[in-house]
C-alpha cells in the first residue's frame, strides 16, 4: 500500500515543485491571505479565481481594463516585462506603483510570487465618488 507522508515543502531544484503564489491578506477577497501552488502557464487572475479569490476582471481577462491590477511584492524582477498594451492600462489603474501588473496578463512560471491585491480597483473608486 501507499504510506501517507507528512507534507514537506519540496526542495528547490528537484524538478517537482510547482510555483507558489502567495496572496497577501485583502480585507474582502482573502482576509487570511492564501498560499497556492499553481501549474506553470496559468494566469495569476485565473489562479486566484480558482482559489475563490474573486479578483475583478471586467474585460473577461482580455487586457482591456485595469480591474485585475495587482502588485507583485516579491518575484517581480523574474517576470517578463509588460507589453505596451498592458503598460497603457496600468497607467490608468488606481494605486499603481512600480510593482504593478495586470493579473490576467501575468502567467505563473517557475518563480514564487508574492501578490498583493490593491484595496480598490478603478471600478470601485468610480462607483464610490
């Protein structure tokens, strides 16, 4: 039979580990924060949605709005640069900073990422004013 083994974090370099997305606590979407292992190739937005973290995605993830804007607090330097279209939308996002990306355009690779979901999106800001 199969003997259950206590979960042990995979050791880097064994080729079996999947990248982890570490979602920092967000007052509404994931108050406790969440750490998830993901298959490389999935977008950060899709990974969050699969985990019940309801990141807004008003344009249905087609890089036509800013509602899925996130901050990559760790791992940012390992990411491919944003293309011009994504950069144009980031210019319009609420609370944008140098670590900002659109989560629908950002695909998990083999690097762990620390993801912070902004407190507001442009939709929420426009609805509240």
